[in-house]
């Protein structure tokens, strides 16, 4: 049987920041087309640094990466940036045009999409993110939740093959959190999701990659991950652990509130 080549292949990747911080210490990872990967790990374990190598924002000291069979090197970066849509933690970095419409049109314009097709792509992306009414607003006038959705629309309009989300639900209220989770869960792309939010990871991803101190510590199914209390706790994802901490304070009212919250998951 013909063996399918992976959509992402990372081999022995090392990276040191200019200040001398060694952030990646030999990462090996293979992702097949259509997979949804949860990338988890303690703060500072190297998750954000790793994904920024996939579209060439950072370049490793050592190692090799291919995306859809293309080595991540200068001459392929334009193509690769059309293949990978990356939603960063701070949506502000991705919104810089006069209006939301212009921001969403920016990517496809750079990919030379013709005018008719461009308009259709922008409309579709805005619609998907529930932003049709805000198309003509300046992006900086939007609420944080709306900005997160606008940043995602700027990626959808590029129709990438791979989408990467770095903490997509951080600092969102529960309503926006649910909207974004639902949208990400239904996207028909290969996805990498970085989050400390177990419900979204569970809803979106089948496979979990655990990073620790610049290395891949474990790769497992979501089912195995969520039943491994020790691993969840080690990676800041064990919700019941947080409840236990609050219970320790013996504060009846707060205790009840947290218990209620945990039931709603
Ligand atoms: N711009 C930077 N300059 C120097 N060190 C950095 C920079 N960004 C991140 N680091 C360091 O690199 C390591 C990995 O960080 P990061 O990839 O942001 O981890 P994570 O996303 O898992 O929280 C940490 O030790 C962090 O302090
Ligand atoms: Mg990070």
C-alpha cells in the first residue's frame, strides 16, 4: 500500500533565542493530513516557539521541517504561509488595516486572488465568524472577543490546509469561548491547537502532544490523556485539582460556586 507523506514533518529541531535561552532541544513530530492535534505543556515548555517554526517566523539552529512536502526554507515561505493559517494569542497582531473587511481581504489580495473571488471569500469568512455587521468597522473598535473572531476570519479567507491556534479561548467570556470552540471543532482542516482549556481540547482534538522543557514528552490519544490525572495535573489541565485547592480554603460559598462550575463542563 502507498504510504501517505505527512503534512508536517519536524526532525531534530533545536532553537536558541538571541538572549541565549534554549527553547527547543531536539523536537521530532509528524502530523498527517486531517489530524487534529492538541499541543499541551507547562508555560515556557516551547509550544509557541515550536509553531512559529512551521511558517518560518523562527528558523532553527539545527533540524529539518517540511510542510506538505516542502522544506521550510526562504524560497518556499510564501507558498507555506498560504498553506498554514496561524491565529496568535493576541489578535491585535493580526489586525492592522483600516476596517475589518480590509483585514480579512489582506491575505487573499497578497495571494493574487481576483476581485470577484476575493469578495466571495471575505463575505464567507465574515459570515462564518458572525461579523457581517462589523465589516466596515475599524478593527481596533471591536471588543476582544470580536477581535479574536476577526483574526480567525483573516485566516479563513486564505483557505489554508492547516490551521494553528495559540490559546484561542484565553481571556474570553463563556459565550465567545463556546462560539469559537464550535467553529474550530467544525473546520475541515488539519489543526494544531495550543490551549490550557481542557473542554476545547477535548471537543476539537483526537491526539495529544505533550511538550516539556523544549522536547516532546509524550504523544497519545485524547482518551488516554484525559484519564491520566497525573499528566493532566503536570500540564496545568486538571480542573478538579483547581477545585481541590479552593476546597482547602474551606470557604463554603466559593466552594459551592466552583462545584457548580465544574458540573457545567
Ligand atoms: N522572545 C523571547 N526571547 C527569549 N526567550 C523567549 C522568548 N520567547 C519565549 N522565550 C523562552 O523560550 C521558552 C519557551 O517559550 P514559549 O515557546 O513561549 O513556551 P510556551 O508557549 O510553551 O509557554 C521559555 O523559556 C521562554 O521564556
Ligand atoms: Mg505560548
